[in-house]
């Protein structure tokens, strides 16, 4: 496998670290959830639903960890995956704000953070050059 000798922009480093930390915390939460589920002795549909939810959470955490690695190593697919995910987060925040009538502060924060990341990805020439996009 070929190593990349391009300098990684500071913002990409920060985003990758935050994603990595979030992924590790998500995996820890899944493990703790499985331990708690075993201790609770739930049965039937509730236990099944909890296991399915924990499996989905584990998959998302692993994908987040994979994306963090892709950003850290400046993989072009990670640039585009991050752009798509942040665009989806913007749509989700707009939905929460206008349809679900979520708390204004949380909805605005949920809108601003992905918007800043998208602007950073596409407006900074150094970021695009680092990913060869």
C-alpha cells in the first residue's frame, strides 16, 4: 500500500480526531449496552429490539472510525463521504427545525456545524489539493 506524503490540513486533522473519538465512544457505549442488556434479563421483543439497536449503533461507530481513518490518510473517497454525510446532516437539521419543531439552539447548532465543515471542505484550496479533488 502506498503512503501519502501530502501535508494534512489542520482542519482535516481536527475533524478526523473528533470522528475517531466519537467512534470509540460509540463502541464503548455499545459494549456497555450489551453488558447492561445481559444484566437486565429482558425477554421477548424488547430484548430483540435492543440487540438490533446496538448492532446498528456498532455498525455506525465502525463506519465512523473507517471515515476518520480515511480523512487521516487523505483518501479521496473520505472527502466525498464526509461531504455527503454533512449535507445529509444539514437536511436532518432543517427537518428537525421546521417539521419536528426541535429546540431552536440544538437545531441551529446541528445546522451550523455541518455547514462550516462543508464550507471548509470546498472553499479551502489546500483541503481539495490534499485530497486531489
